[in-house]
């Protein structure tokens, strides 16, 4: 029930409250970006997590671990951070809020939700319910100043969403587009592996896995490996997706969302 959801905003002392009704701001201060980097570097203490990225053309769910995020010196404010373990790159200068989202009754494990300017809740870290992860979440709450946030409103804005809840299937799908989607789905299903490289203004992530499951719904393609450690949803009708299937052993998918 939405009424039982609670959330806590990671707030910076002296900074204004960042619970925007549209989860969208025009700029983020350097001090907040630096503190957000400290929040990201707590993730290395989790022993098992699912990393979820959400986009209009591509969404991913990957079981992974984290290392230490270090500065790449890239980005408009040189605030891009890269973790070589998860292969996740985040522009901390575009982060508008870091949240802990959980059920008030404790019926579901807490998740960490990261909102980006003009992207909303595009990144989520979902720790598995181990005692080590629960202890790590407790320490995060203690280490960072947190304020209560509007959990139901966050959910209405996309926090806690599964992969296809933010994807945008084009209206009026043409027969040509349908055939294209079917050809791509067949190529991916028959390939030995798939490599996906996803880039958006706030984050970059990559994944490589052997496809064991492929399902096409209109122009939305769902892929997963045998253990569902890697799950990908692709909107094949989007111009943001470029697919190279020249090598049948490995299909490469580049997604660029701006």
C-alpha cells in the first residue's frame, strides 16, 4: 500500500530541501555533488545487490557488487565518477537527491533511489535482504543527515519502478517497425551473447551476458540470462538504440539517451 511507504532523503546540512514535486532541478551545487559521491562509495559494503537503471529506451537490472567510485575528470563540472567493479559511471553533478525507500511495515527490503536532474529516478540499488546488507543500510542512515521524504509521491514519480514502467513504446507502430523488431529479437535470441552500452546525461552502464530468454511484446524486447542475473528491456522502436548484429556470436547494442 502506498500509504505504508516511507522514504528518507539524504540531505546536506545548510542546503535547501531537495524534495522537488517534479524531481527535477536546473542545477546542483558542487558541495552536494561531493557529498553524493560519499553516499555512492558506501555501496561497496553491500555483499549482494541488484543495480537497476531506468530509461525510456533501455532499462537494465544487473546483479553486481561495487568498488570505489573515482573521478574521471569528465562532465561539465568534472563531477563524473566511475566504479570499475560494477562498470557504472555517474555524473554526481546531475544528482538531485539520494533516498532510502522502504515499506513502513518492513515487508519489503529497502532500496536506494537516486534522482537526476531532468531524468527523475533513473538509478536504483536494491540490496538483497542479508544481515550484512541490513547492517550496511543502518550505518548509511547513521552516517548521513536524512530528512523524511514523501514516499508515495516518489513512487508516483518512478521510484521503486520495475524496468518497463518508464519505457515509452511509440504509438502507431508501423508494419516495417514491427518486422525490424522481430528481426532484431531473432538475432539476439540466436546470438551467443549480447553487449549493451547505455549512456544518458546522468549515468553510463554496460552489461554483457548470454541470452537464455527473449520475449518480444510489440516493439519492447525483454532479455535475460539463465539465472536472471542480467535482465534488459529494450524499446526497439526508439531512435536512441543502435544495434550491430554483424557478428552472430555477439550482438552489440548502443543506447544513447539525451
